């Protein structure tokens, strides 16, 4: 939905194992997957991507052979925020500080140097494989996106209520734009017109008294 009040998002994660590390393209196999609706009132993509990282850390298995746990995401916000650390992500002015506190509590259990987030190209095509993304990264990202869409559909909804709210917000948007245009026109009026307007306003005030 284009209306922020009725927008619903979901999260999805999949655990992927590269079965052919010797290949530049790689072949993958999914060992586990999870999805669901994003809880809370703030239904944004960034919040859903952040919550997906939290669910991943709750259910992640053992680190890889290099002793690290990797989380791949096509959301730069999640990758950059995790890299900047707990102090930045959990400060009072951060929008999703509550979820990030849960995330870094889990990171602390494993070690901040163990959990790493890596950015993958969103909506990558076959032409991107081998250039900006590997085949297994692309397939894993597509699988996670599909799971997130399934999670969004888990939200309870009412089509009639959604249409009604969408229409109300559309009317409010049009009225707000109309008032803004009137204010711009009023500010750009010549001085003589402003004087007339102020006199009319003063006359109305006197009548009300």
C-alpha cells in the first residue's frame, strides 16, 4: 500500500551453504528458512530488514570454518549500522534503537568480531552474476525476498478498512497541498494586496467581538 498507515511489511531469512567454494559462481543449498510479519506499528522496509537480522542471530548455528558468522543483506542501512557498532545503533535518537539493542545483545554473546554483515546487490540479474554478485548470493537473496513477501501476507487485514484509510489520507494530502499553495500565493502578494487583506482580517475580528 502507498499509504503509510496501512502499509504492512514482512521479514525473511534463509541459511545458505555454498556447496562449491572452488567455483567463482558457487552453488548453494538452503539448510533452514524462516519468515513472518513485522511486529509493531512502524512498518518500514528498514525495520523489516533489521528485524530479519535479529531473527537470524537468534537461530544461527555454528560459525563457518574461518570462525565467523556472515549475514548477507541487500539493505545498506543494516550493513552500515551493524558495522558502526552498538553505541551508534542504540543511541536515543536512533529510529530502531530497541531492535538494535536486542541485536547487539546477541552479538555480545558471540563476539563483535565474529558476526559480520555483507552487502549484496538488490534485484540482481543473470548479467550481474560473476561481476557484482555470485550465483549463490543472488539465489539466496531472491529466496529471502520471497520469504519476506510471504511474511507480509501474514498480517491480518481488512480490504474495506484499507480502502477507506487510503482514501482519507489521499484527501488529507490534497487539502494540505492546496493550503500550502495558498500560503505561497499569499506570501507573494504585492504590498497593496497584503494591506487590503490585513484590513479585511481586522474587520472580521472586530465583528466577532
